C-alpha cells in the first residue's frame, strides 16, 4: 500500500473514532463542517493551502454515495 493509501485509511479511521463516517477522511469532514482551526492546521502541516478541500473533492467524487430523492425548488417541501 502506498503512503497516500495508508494516510487515507488512517484519516478515515480517525474520522470514525470521532463519530463520523467510516469511509470519509477526517479532512473531508472538517471541510464540510467548516472546522476552520483544523483546516488551518492541516494547511500548515501539509504546506498545502487547499489540502482539506482537495481531500473532500476526491472523496466526494470517488466515494460519496449518490444523492437520491428530489431536491431543489420543485422537491415538494
């Protein structure tokens, strides 16, 4: 397994320990929830100004379940 793969799995495990989804990395959850202090810390740690956003977009594209049901102004609610 690559270093990236191990990091992804470890991040998912940490997210699950904190009550999040088991298949979502912690950085993705932080981005969705707007945890700015965590996001700032990861930007410094990874020297990447968009680390959490990138992780979230990769997770959303590759792993997130499809949106089901009706949404938008014609959703009936």
